[in-house]
C-alpha cells in the first residue's frame, strides 16, 4: 500500500517589497510549502516571482477572510510596504476572523547617523509644510500615489522618480520625472541629486537596503531630508529577516523553541 503524499503548507505572502520577493525565492523550491504572492496592483508590471502570484485587492477584511478560507491558507506573511497601513490592518483583522496565524516581515527603520540632516515629521502633509515658503528644488522619493499633497505647494520645483511612466500629467505644476526601477545605488543617486541641483529630499522611512541609496546620497551631499515617520500599526508578531520567517514556517527551531 502506498502512503498518501504529505499535504503542503498553504502560505499567502502579501507583497510589494523586495523582502517579499526574496521570501518568494526562498520558498520557490520547497516541497513542503505551497505559497502564493499577492501584489496590491500599484505597480503596472511587477516582476513575476518564482511562485504562484495574483494582483489586486481582496475586497476588504471580509473578502480577505473569505479568500483565506476558500484557498485553505494556513499561514499569512505580511511583507507589504511599511507605509501600507490599511493593508496591514486588514490582514490583522482578517486573519483573526479566519483563525489563520499571521507574521509580519517588517524591515528595521533607518536610523539617523552622523552627517544626516533629518527633519522628522508624522505624515506627508507635514512634510510638504516643512519645505517652507521659499522656492526650493526638491527630490520627492515617495512614489506616485501621494503627489497631490505637494500640489498645494507650487512654489517648489520637484524631481519625481517613478517605477512606471505616468499615464496622465502629474498634479505638480513644476516637475521632472525619472522612470526607473530599483534597487538603486548610492553613487547613482548622488549623481542624480547633484545633476538636478536638489536642495532637499523628501522620503518615507521605509528602511531596508533597497531604497536607502537616496538617504546615503543626501548624507554625502549634506542635503537636508524631510523624513516621514512610519504609521502606527496594531501589535502583531513580527520579524525582520527572511530567515526568521522560514523558521516560523517550520524550517528549524527558533531560539525561543530551543530555550535560548
């Protein structure tokens, strides 16, 4: 009599970050894991991961909970952007509703280091105000979704870097656009800021390595950075590395399990 095959662990990765892609790569050839990566759909042509994937929302908390049940998802990894607070909140509520364990893969925020000239604010509206009334040349390292916040400050000239070419005019009266896909390097971002003659940088504290080049470049050029703090998200279990996620999924014992 032949034994029945071992049932694979169904895992949903909420993605949109380099961390999510690295996790997908780590799980791609694992015979014990059946993982699917979900993109929010904000990037028009996401890089196809080496596992099953989908694009688009779930229809709120109830929709996500229904999806978890219908797809017999056993674990959820929230590897979304640190500023995707609504998606993370929905994941917390939906996993609680469906009885599915949730783990957040959350990169550590950037920390101020010698040479940094940070102006820390709580949101993008405060960041726009922090630019002041005197016209300045501004690099907006915030993507395309929140540019309207800066449209009410038309005295500034803006440089915007986007993953996809804009399909319609930007809401900014004076803006130059660079279309490029990261990760970016320090030397390249230093040259970009210098060539534009940027006077100040606006960034959200995403953390990690994939988007840190602009922060390092600003430090090299002694440029001030208006740094937006992360939004508050309800308490949840979280880790900072793919290796820790793998342990949580059963790829070896965690220090707590060993009694360390």
